[in-house]
C-alpha cells in the first residue's frame, strides 16, 4: 500500500552578523604594527592608481565648482549619483598621517630595541613551507595567532569558527579547523597546538615513536597519560601501579621520562632561539614631563601621507562633461575610475579610523596606568584587563585585543609591548587590589631569599605568602613560579 508524502514549508528568523568589505579592511589594518602598516600602504599605492602619495593640496579652482554642478545634474538623471563624493574639494582628505603627531619640541630619537624572536613568526615560517590551499593557509594562520604564550590553544574550535565568520568573513567548519590544527600539531617543537596539557604530553610521546620499532617503555608512558592522567597530576603513584598492574621500578622509570616532556612548548621555543638583531619600531611615543603632563603620539614618521589622485579626478571631470556623448567604452572607463576611487577613499578612511582607534586605546591605557608612566616603577602597575580599556573607550573587547597585539610603546623608561600593561587582579585579605605581576614579584623575592640548601616547596611558599596577607593556593603558586621560569624546589639546590 502506497503512502502519500507531504511537504511542509516553514519560516524561521535567524540573525547573522556579517562585516562589510570596508569593516574587514579596518580590522586588518588595526592588527598591523607600524612597520607592516607602511608595507601595506606601499602595496596599496602600487595596486590602486587612484591613490597617491603626497602632502595635501589646498589650492582651489573652478574644477571643484564645476564638478559639484555636474554631480548635481547627474543626481537628477540617476547616472553616477555617487561621483559627487569625489568631485568636490573634499576629494583630498582633511587630515595628515604625520604632521599632527608631533610631540613637544624635537621628535624623540628612535631607540633600537632587540626582541626575542616570536615563536608565532617561527610557526608562520613552518606554515609557509607547507603545500596548502589558500583556505587551509588562512585557517592555520588564524589558529597560530590564537595560541597562547605556552603554544597551547585554549579557545574552543566553535568560538574560533564564530570569530572567523564575524571578524574575518571566513566560513570554516569544525572539521576544517580540526584539520588545520593537526597541521600545527605536526610543527616543531612537539606539543604545539594542544588544547590542554594532557594532549600536549601525548603529542610529544607519539612523536617519539619510530616506525617498525616496539618501545615498551613508551607504550607505558602513553598509557599513564591516557588512562591515569588524573592520578598522574595528583602524583598518586600507588594508584597508577595498581590500575596498570606494574611494579614501582617500571613506574618510576616511566614517570621520570614523562617529567622530561615540555608542558610549555611555545615558551621554550622562545627561550632557545635567544635574541636577534630585529629592530622593534614602536607604534606609540609617550613622553612624560616634569609638570606631570603626558604627551602621546603615533609613530608615523615612515608612513607616507595619502590623498586621492588629481589625475583621476581630472579624468572623471572630462568624462562627466561629455556624459551625453559617451560610448559603451567610455561608460566602462567611468565605472573603472569610480571603483578605483571608491577603493582609494575607503583605504584612506580605514587608515584614519585605525589612527583614531589606536590613539583612543593608548590614551585609555595611560589614564588607567598613569602612576607607571609618571614614575616608571613596575610595582605601580594596577590590575587591568581588556574589558577595563573597552569600557573606558566604548570600543569592543576584540578591538582592544587587536590594538594591543604586536604593538609597542616608547616611553621615558624604555620600550614596552602593550600587553605588558595588562594583567589580572588579586585582592588581599585587607581588600587591597594588586596586580598579579606584583604578586609574582613578591613570590620571586621569597625564592631569592630562601636557603638554597633547603629550598622552599610550593606548599611552603603558599604558607609564607598567606602569612604576608596573600592567601594563594599551591596550584596558583606553581603557576606563577612557572611563569617566572623558576624550577621546582628539588632543582633549585
């Protein structure tokens, strides 16, 4: 007996946030430090003939008035209704990229600054050696930028997929991101791209396998991390021995090998590379004066000034005057001119918006960390997170994150990455709010003053800090100690 089928049609509303090409351009420019911005502008100058380098021209002539009249008549006929945006005296932007960013007196001299080679750049070098599609390359590069300083991926792939769609305009499935992440996990040193410590250790163990060779000890190590990870982190060796039915000698040998693995592959990569001769060009120049005033400016001395091409505007004028006798070729040429001028104006506006956003963000950081900029004392840095700056500026947290990433500021006391001024807060028993950086400083002082013949354990350090008014858990002590690159007590003898 045949059954009939029914088709049911339904409607559902779905809210999707997308970015326009202009917004995507602004986001991309915002992420660039000063040197890369200069390169990006030079590339745009070569690509778009409607954009040219040079100072503003303030001359006025009959061209602007006639062009305005022509654009008005065009609006009546419906042809080229947006060309009036470029046929007035406003076709040259009313801002300069350099002149308004001078500090008091003479421009401060740039301080050469050698930085530790970023493991992010080293990963990108490994990425460029892979034969990937453009889509795979973009996803993998974004994941590299999402790794933390330890080389681990703390974000979920679902949230990264959303970020790509909203901020970059790239649609990526979880499966595609998994594939891109597996590429990173194949990079050196082993353990990069892991989503937690357990996966980090497993990646390193599996990289030790040699085809065709059976390694019983390696199998045991992998079994411990896979099946007894919780017991391993709690150092319950007896439980592991009973669960895996192994003797203490085998267990001790396996544990010794596991402890040689690197829980922070990203940090160790940076340490092993050492210092290079790459000069860091600060994005901001901050000067502090004896009267307590602070002056902030953008370091745009090597960034060219931009304006709309006068040759293009003259050509548009000629085409507009002969509009009634235009052939198809002339109309196509007019559309080409308009597209290039739209792109040029959009690029100029994006550079201007980047400038305003950077200045607004840096001013908020100075306001929040004013004592440090006046004295240069690290202990004066107050707790500050991205949300604090976002609330003060009215900008989105993701925007503040992009500004603070890969940017440097030159102060009276040296050059600092913007990330230096961000740290979580900690509240003492007395209600005093301290920066985590200050707590780490106190911890380091305790370790520096310890008896090296009998170094303090993490439990003992936690007890000492508790007596000083900082009730911090042992696990937190261990975390801060690792951030300070201080080994465990038995290795400090």
